[in-house]
């Protein structure tokens, strides 16, 4: 008995099934062909693109910040002169060995200090860079220079004057007193807005010190933002790793940051230190 010939509907179904099977096969062949052509056309020794952040343009930075070649031009203003001391340098942990250890190791061209108060550690670092022959090192000091509620009880004579305080002017006077106006530059903004602005400007730090707010939220925010502008191979560090706040303040922020980014924390005196690589 002869087999029954397929109907037109069955014949169409078979063709449709065969077409569906051919589509993934054709896609696979096209993928293999593209990969082969790409492999054959690639260089014999693939190169890894290197990341080289731009060097800070200090004249442009000064112009955008102060509309001036330097904030120290015509400083101090006449009304502030009788209110300032010739030198009033005050800080905490500002002369620790960590500064010399890191500056010798990193040989930084750009140091960014987040939280500077009256400039004690910045002035110390300026002296160290001079001693080590790092003549082109620039130290950018980011602080809103407003102090904190009640700070005048500890530091009388710094304000207020018509609702203002004299921290910025006294900081600048301290820098003038050690002839470091070509090295140390104040950036008088909040840490958050200032760090975002530096990032936007393409300013990177070889060495970044974080020493502003000591509560967890402030320290965490400052460290995360600062790490965005740390040059590859640079070092970020800060003070107050050991305080009464213990794991509720700076140490908690540093520990969490290192865990998230897979980095190792080193301790140098009262300072925490993290290398970017």
C-alpha cells in the first residue's frame, strides 16, 4: 500500500519548522565568523589602556575660585588686620610621623587636605615638602572655615564679627607667617560641594588627608568623595581613627569603606592609611 502523500498544510508546517531550526544555526555561524575576524584583525600583543588623570591647572583654578591670581593678593583687608594675630597655629595630631612617612613615599605633586581649621598640618606638610626638595608640590586646603557650634569657647578672638568668623583670615595669616603662600591654597567651601567641584575640574590628589567631620555620616561622605579624586597609586589617610566614638564615628566609616572597595587599612599612630593599589 502506497503511503499517503502529505497535505499542503503538513508540508507548510515542515518548512516552517526547518526555518525555525536554521535561524539559531545561522546566528551562531555569524557570531563565530565575527569573533574569528575580530581575533585575526587584533594586534598580536593586546595593549591595556592606561588611565592618566590630567594635571591640575592652578591658574585656571585660582581664577575660577577667586577671580584673582591668588587669594593672598592685598591680604589682609584693612578691617581684619587689627583682629588677627601674626601667627596662631593650632591643630590635633598635626606633626605626627605619618606626614613625613607618606610624603617621602608618595613624593606628591598635589596634596588635598579635607578639613584644615587653622592650617597646622598643612603648614607642617609645606615644611616637609620644602625640606625634601619637592618644590612644585601644591597643597589644597578644603574647609568652609566656619568652625562648629561652640568652638569659640575654646578659641576666643576668632569671631563672630557681624555674624562672620575669622577662621579663614587667621588661616591665611598663618600661611603668610611661614612664607608658604605659593604652596598652600585655601578652598573655602563645604567638603561635599568642594570635593564635587574638584572632581568636575579634573583635580586629582596624589596624597589626600581626610580630617573634617568626625561623625560616621560626615566621614563616610568625605572619604567616598575623596577617593573619586585620588590619583591611581596615591594614598588616602586621616586622623582620629582611635577616639571615644570608637566604631560609631571615623573608624566605622573607614572600616566600611575598606571592606566595600577591598582595600587594606594600615595604622600609623592616630592615623589610618589606605593605599589605592
